[in-house]
C-alpha cells in the first residue's frame, strides 16, 4: 500500500491532504494517480462516487497546472449543479496551500452573468454541467481550446440525463492533443460509445466489481404488503434512531406524500424533488448536509447530485425496475471505508427483481424480518439510556437545585427512580408499539379467491390464529402515539390519522365482513360501484380489493368503503381511478361467473356523477 507521498504528490498538495485528514490513498487514488503521472494514457475509471475518485483525478490535475499559463487547462464535466459545486469545493480544499490556483464552477439554474464574470477573472479549471458549458462556449465566455485534460465525471448519469448531444458538441470543440478521464459507475452502451469516439489508449481501472454496489454496503430487504410500506418505513426509522439516510421514491408525488407523512408523524425528514425551486432544493440540501435533517425523501433524478458522505442508510421505498438505478442508489452509502446499509421494502411482486439485482451487485440481498415493536423499543431505550449516561453533568450549575430534588425523591429507591425516569421518557413509545402487528409478508400469504388467480397485495390479512392469538386491538394496526424522540426537528406529538395504519384497520374489519368506514377522503372523492358478487359467493372485502387490484392491474388504487351484501356488494374507488376500474371489469369473471360492475348511486346522494370509460360506457 502506497502513501500519498509515494504517489508523487507535491509537498503543498500533501499539506492540503493532511488538513483534510486523509490518512492513506483510497484504492482508486492508488491506481489512478500513478497512471496520470507516469503515462499519457486516457483513463476509464469504473467506480462509484464515494470511492475517492474526485481526489484521484483532482490532485494530479492541480499538480500539473502550468501557473505561467492563464488559460483554462482542465475541464471537468459532471451531471448536476450539486456535484459541480462539490467537485469545485474539493479542488479548492486540495489546493489550499497552492497560491494562485483558480477553479470556477458553472451550472444551470444560476445567473450566467455571474459565471461569465467569474470566468473572465481567469480559471485554470472549469467544473461544469454540460448544458451550461455549451451555452458559455457558444457565448464565447468560456474558451477551452487550450485544455489539456477533460474529465467526464459520472458519465453514465450525464447520458441518463440526456446530455449526449451537449457532450458531443463540447468534446468536438476540445483540442485533439489532450487527455480524457472518464468515470462511470456503470458501462452502458452509450458510455462505451463516448469512450470509443473520444478516447485513445485508454487504461481501464475498475474499483470494486463493475456494476457492483459499494464494497461496504450491506443489502437487506423486508418483504411486506404494499399497503404497509409506510409503516415499515417508520419502523426502519424508529429501529435506527441515528439514521442519516435517503429514502428513494419512484415519483415526485410519492416523494411528497411520504415526506409529508413523515413530517406530520414527527420525523426529521424532508422531500427533494423536481417540483421544488432551486433555492428550496438548496435549502433542503443544506439542512441534509449539515445533518439537521435525518431523512431525505427523494426521487432518483433529484438525488443525482447528492454527494454526501457518511450516509448510513439508503432506503428503497420500492424496488426500481432498472438495475443501474439500484446500483446508484445503494452507492450513496458505504463511502470512503464507511459501512452502509441499503434497505429495500419489497412486496411480493417486486420480489422477482431480487435475483437480477443480486447478479448486478454481485452480492446477496438478505431478507430480514421487519423489526417488531419489542426490538424497536429496546433500541430506542438503549439509545436513551446511552444518552443519559453520556450527558455532561454540570455539577456547579445543578448544585443549588439538588437539595430540593433529592428531598422530593427521597421516597423512591434508586431502582424506582430509574423505572420512573425510563417510563417518563418511554411510555409513549411503548404505548405506540405495544400491540404492533407483524408487518412481514409471508410467502404463504396468497390471494384466496378460490380460483387460484394469483395474489393480492392488499386486504389479504392472515387469520387471527396465524398471528399468535393477539388481541383484537392488536389487529388494528399500529395505534397510539409514537414515542417522543429527542433531536427530532419536526416533532408533532399529536397522533395522526394517517399514522394509524388505517388500511390495516380497515382490512381487519373487512375480514369480519363488516361494513367498513371510508379511509381519509381522497381529493376529488370516491365513486361507488355495484358488483354482482357478495357474501354468498364466500367473498370477503379483502377479495373485492383483490379483484379490483387484479383487474385494474394497479396496486395503488384508493379503495374506500366496501359494503358486502348477500348476493352483491358495493365498493368505492377514488375518483381518479374510477374509469380505469370500470373498464377493466369488462368481460371479467369470478369462478366462471360473469362479473358485472356498474356505477352505483353514491350513498346519501340522489345524483351520481357519470364515469365515462374510454369505450364511452
Ligand atoms: P468522492 O468519491 O470523490 O466523492 O469521495 C468521497 C468521500 O471520500 C469524500 O468525502 C472525500 O472527501 C473522501 N475521501 C477522498 N479520498 C479520501 C482518502 N484518501 N481518505 C479519506 N477520505 C477520502
């Protein structure tokens, strides 16, 4: 293992590295720095962010700057504004003891005039997003005809984000005699094309296995019903009180919903997605970087620029379809020798994606049981006790009050004091998790429609005996107030409706064949439907939910009240899905019997809003 000195770095750079407390080079630095210094080759670095690649190319670039020459000597292209700022910031830190080194970051979403002004003052290195760079080249504000090095950082991300043409245009304006360093976590065809077209004599350096998740990342998954995803997320947060993580969601809408619920439920979370203005995004990111925010709920696109070290957990709220997306997500943790955990909340259907992810990351994803109430309480209790042990006691400050306090507590033994103290802090938590249900989905949880049509992710709750004879209250999902936690920014101790696992609650009541209460009214309301099957057909409300989900091929339909009669039933569907549900039942059958679904009169209303199906029904 080489030291930074042995890699041939100059004394002033070594001082900068020392200030940053980098003790030894990371594997990519150890491999790449000597290639840059001892050859003229281009380099393809297959490496995740978090491997130390910025320093791997950044340190030699700074060392090779010709300070006699005031032109731009290196161009670093990266996919996002955040990453640009991060890279430029790193370069400033590395060059702290090098006089006169200038690096300028340019990116979209910020004033181009200011950037032009900064460039006019002179830059040895430009760090840029492709779009803004091209714009500046066209305005003749950035001259890159003398550059000696081009770095394509996170090349796969740049191409994913649609920068292909911009990259081609920029690369075509660069001089022929230059070196190109391309870094990418994955090597899709498009990246291979860039390397073929624009690179010569490239040495490929692979850190970790190509396409693999970071070495230090442990991959686990919880298999649960889709309807319980949010409850599981809360369990994850409660089980890991020191969590500092990113929760990845599929859509902006889901990102907002999950973050809103977490905030309402008193968790220290916020959302990052494309609907936010740049200044809102900056604000969220600042809080996350400063660790004021524990959980960032983000879409993949919004999270692209996030380059934050020490992320303890990546949570996949659902499994992505694209393997590279999983690799990128999990690569956000386990950086720079730190360990990290990638947790996926997986429903039965998504489970089939696991083998291909395992193949891509060349690691096993371990199925673990969702932490139960007891385990969570133990963790929280331990954290609290630990905090209590470590609290700094200012003898002088508390001395004047101790007499009164001691007198007041005279009647309690030491053991009692401890019990009271624990209860004081902890009762709420215990209460919340006292009868928390098992959220694990069992492989045997099958959709039971008697016809063997597969399974439903909703409404298929196990029988009471299956759950070890817990009380009825127990069946109602996670009730009660969540334990108060210290350090939560957005604490809201009022017990929130959405917090109650109401789907679970409803599922149980439905299992008992009762008329159920509508869940939180959906925006725009519900449409009520008649269906020609009922209790006589040995159907339970959960089977109706299953039928709706299966026919509409959508597991996220908001189903409201279900009213089971003997030979027919009524069910409600959120307005936005009504048309889809109605048309999907055309030609439907249940155990060989034709299913008839028609729009019904809304309860308590003489009018009904007509749902139009695409067939004009
Ligand atoms: P990067 O992959 O360049 O984004 O680096 C990931 C993180 O590792 C950054 O926070 C760097 O500051 C840190 N880092 C880079 N090189 C080293 C090193 N040799 N020792 C310790 N930390 C490092």
